[in-house]
C-alpha cells in the first residue's frame, strides 16, 4: 500500500511539474470532412484554432523562427478520423524535396504530427509528411526509440506555394490505439524540419538536455465521445516466381493473407497466414573465421513491424524462426548429406500486442515451422534414406510491461521454443526494470534472466544479470554498468548471444553540446573503460579503454575519430574452441579510425573512413591491420540518387584457429594474411512518392592465405612453432588446404508501385553467384573471372498486396443493401 501511495504521489508531482508550461489545442468536430488535397479552402478550417509560435530546439535551443519560416497548424475531427492542415512558410528555393520511398527521410523538409492518446509521455504514434509528398510513420517509446517498421494506412497531400508549402493529413482512428473516451486529453506535438539548414522546431518547446521527448507534448482537448472503430484490416497477396539455375527452371505461385484485428481498443492481433518472403532482401554474408556466428538483420516485414514489446531484454532474434535446421543427422562412414537446407519453412505466425490506458503493455507472439528432412546418400551403392533434421517447432514469446511516472517501466518477458520429439526445447525468462527519477537526471536499470533447455540427456539452467546507473541529462554524463552470465546461460534458441561465462564492469563518461558554438552545430566527446573476467572460474580476461569524438560543423559536414586500446594481456577463451579449457593470449592491441560524412544536401557527398590497428608486442611486430572505405553519393536531382561503395580491409600476419583441422590432441593455429574487399552500388529513381525503381548490388571478396608454418597452442596461452604440422598435413584429406578464396555476388533490381493506400505491386529481378575455393593468391580480377564461371541463379518475382479495411467493406455492403 505504501508503494502504491508513493507511486501515485510521484506521478502527481511529475504531472504538476510539467503541466504548467504545456500548450493546449482545443479541437472542434466537423460534420463535413475536409478534402485531402493540400488546398486550404475547406470551410472546416475557417473556425479552427491555429497553432503557431513554434520554438527551435536544434541547433539553436529556444530560438523563435523568422517571419518567413513560421508554421500554422489547424485540426478538426469527425467519426472516422482526425484531420490536420499545416501551412509551412519558407522561401521556395530553400525547400528541399527529394523523392524517396516510404519511411526514407532523404533530403526533404518534413512536417510531423505526434499523438499520445494515453498522454503518458512514453507511447507515441508519429506521422511525417515530406515536402515531396512521401509519408513516414513510426511508434516511439523511450526504451525502444522510433520503430519505423510499423506501418499504418493514412492519407496526406502536399501543395507548393510561392511562400512555402501546405500539407493536409487524415489520420483514421484505426491507425491509433485508444479506449472509448467521452472527454479525453491526449498528448500532441507538431514537429517541423528544415532540411537545408537542419533546423528543427516544435509547437510545444522541447528541452533536449533531459528527459524523453514525450514529456514535452502539448495537450489536445475537445475530442468528445470518441468510439474506436472495428480495427480489422486484410492484406491479401499473390506472388509468382520464376527461377533458373544450372539450366533448370522452377516456377512457383503463392497466395495468402496478412491481417490486423483489434481484439480490444488497445490490443491488436497481427497474423500472417501462408507467409511469403520471396522478395526479402539478400543478406550481407561475410567469410566468418571467428568463433561466433554472423548476425543478420531482419528483412521480412512481419518480423520488423510492431516488435517493440518483443524486443525487451534483447531476448528475441527473429532470424531464428525459419533459420537452418537445429540438428545435423548422424552419418555412417560411407554416407553423406545430399544437400543441407538453408532454412526451415514458416507455416504461420501471429502477434498480439498493445497497451492499456493504465500503461500495461501486453505482448504475445507465436510462430510454427514445419518438419524438415534431408536426403542421405550411401556413397557405395548410391541408395538414399531420409532423416529428420528439424521437427515441427513452436516459437512463443509473452511480455508484460508496466510503465509508470511517464519515464519508467518494469517488464516480465518469457521466450519458449518447443520442438516435437527428442529435439532440444528451450525457455528463457527475464525480469527487467528501467527507473528514472522525477527530474529525469538519473537512470537505473536491472535485468535478471534465466535460461532453461532440455536436451535428450539432460536439463540445464543458466543465469544472467545486468545492472547500471547513470546521470542521463545535461552536457556531462556518466554511467557505471555490470554484466554477468554463467557458463550455462544460453538464450540462442530464440535470441542471440555470442558468448556467455563473463563478469564484466564498465564505466562511461561523455560531454556534448546542445547549442552551436563558433565552429560546431553539435559535438560529442566520450570515453569508456571495460574490465572483464570469466564468471566461472572467476579469472581475469582483459581490459580496454577508448574514446570517441564526433561533431557537425557550420557547413553541415560531420566527422569524427575513435580509438580503442586493449591494455596489457588479453585472455581469449573462445578462439581455441574447446570450451573454456584453453585460452589464447594477445598483448596491447590498439586501433584508431577517422571518418567523415559530408553534407548530403549537395549534389556530391562523401562518406569515407580510414583506420589502422597493431599489437604493441615484440612477438607480433609484423602484424598490421589497415582499412579504408570510400562511399560517394550523387544526388543528380530530386528523383535520382546513386551511391557507390568500396571497403578495403587488410590483415598481415594475423593469427587464429585453423578452420577445418582434424587434429584432436593439439590445438593448431596458423599465421595468415587476410584481405577483404566489398564493392557495392545502390540507387533509386523515384518517379513520384508512389513509384520507384531501385537497385542494390554487392560483391564481397575475401581471401585467406596461411603461412606453411603452423603453431601449437600451449597451456600457457602462447603459440609455439610446430615441428610436425604444416598447412599441407593438418587434415587427413591430402587435397585439403586451409587457404580460402570466398566470393559472393548479389544484385536486386526492383520496381515498386503503390497503386492505392496500403496496396503495392512489386516486380523484382535477382541475380546471385557464389564461389569458394583455395586459390587465395589469385588477383581481384582473376577472382572475379572465376566467379563468373560459376552457375548463376536468376530469379524474377511479381508480388501484389492489397489493403482492405473492414469499415470500408461495411459501407459498401450497406449502400448496396439500401
């Protein structure tokens, strides 16, 4: 009871402290909906309150706009949605209007509308309209930031004027989550961005030095007897695919549907039935010589949209669903797998998520993948048998997240993977707290997690803990953190963790400016120190210190430098790859990187970096690592953007575990030269906000050349030259070589047409080539020539998605009945 009273009293003090300066917009109902055409001649705007007198918060905090840069905003509403009109004054020659695809800000001015129906400062729904006419939308919260993977269907229109530009918007109620309310007070904010000068202004003043942006919302009053609509939307799709590889052609046709349904006013069900991810982007695969897996970004829309609740505690890595099978089959000596599948088929998936008016977030996620088999061939008689490598599997997440005090939260999350039969099951539970004081100056967080998995033979529990405290406001900020995980902690069935068994301390300090100086619009200087140990046994593994500096000057060029130094001996227990029985010692590695990103507003802009790293160790004096990247950008006009990329990374005398060794009584390391070159091209031609042609190309090449001399890892962590093993005899296969030439080629060319709100047609051509051999000393051109001799996969796909709103269907059937 005392805790409840304290919480309520804190909320009262917080609301009181921020309510004094809040502006208020009183909205009026209309009986005739304004036409969304960018022309402010509708009678509904004549009597509407005008919101003006915006205040700048970046780069000049607190400045008022010049007369020719003022903004006037009007609002009205009816039974179907809320309407917003804004007159954005500006010199026409200063308005930037680059055409981009949805959610891509590019080089355009924008006007933003932020709603918070619960007025809780933590759950915002954002809608942006660019001067080009492009839309962007996101859900935002302090813990998860802006999630632009979330998409709603709404209307907007833009018109250019001789003294600025006009935007009109309709936000249907289906795009907002709120309870039935008779006379509510919502949080509201209007945001304007001038791309040419990077000036940003809001209607209600914002103080970026402390607190989350939701604390500075104005109040929206005047809404009466709001009744949430039936939030039911259908997204039926159809797709066709033709793929050729090795003179064989495959065709496929698929049809299915995604749907969204409002179970309650605040809780929404998202489901994908017979999912189709044939047009998901390609992964940026690399040659991975390290002991940890490569992490890929999620490119499937269902798993990128509306996952803020499921991301709590970093326990959800959606690429696990539909990933490679979890088990490799047992083989006899004379057997081999014909082809091991790269993925498991997803059968269906659902998400239920939302937040009550009392701040309780509720999330439920479930996905099912189908059985997967492989063919195993007997090499003596060519007979085949079938083996199960992934059973029917269920992936499940449940989340409860209680927000309070407009800046704090407590979360309980559970993830579970259940596989049919004698396959591994896994369960992870996390309890998370994120607490901020009333003044928004100090933050404290704690995360406690437990993992449990069942294999055929045993059941095991593991534990992890994270805790930190920091000053989170003002120019000077500091924080202290502690992270712990024991040997058995393993969330990797549905999450991703590269390593466990650690007990690490860290400290950070930073200084930043919020108002321009004579030279800089903004500047940041930060430093950190890490002290690392194993959890079990409790033993020292290393420490490092580093710093980071970045700034943007008056010409809007951004640049920076960062450095890191691993102080003294570092004990690597993972590179030997035998549990925690051995470690590999390195000493005094230091690196530094300098980078620049010039003003994207110009016709030509450049992103570039250069870096160097080495060991300050007499035994590793011949090691060098240097890298650079050059990424020019050409903005030919407001429709055509072209980006080129070249990344070069070179290691000499690197040392590491030798891939592919078959020696079990010794751990063999090799010294190697490594080269990595990535070439890329990406471009877009946007005919208008609804039609776009895009190109994505990436060629990745990496070579690894080992010295003939091999090394044995001793029990003291150091390497000794081997008198027995060379790179020619570390494997029982006489044709084996550890040298690697790894090359991939991926090209996507697509045309996208949004032919109706929420409806889209996409045509995609994809070309893929892959090659790996041991010819590591071939030149770059020779490597490309070998790559083009490989079989190519050419794919053409056509996919159409159509948006259907249940409320519109009701109107159609009702009119027919009448």
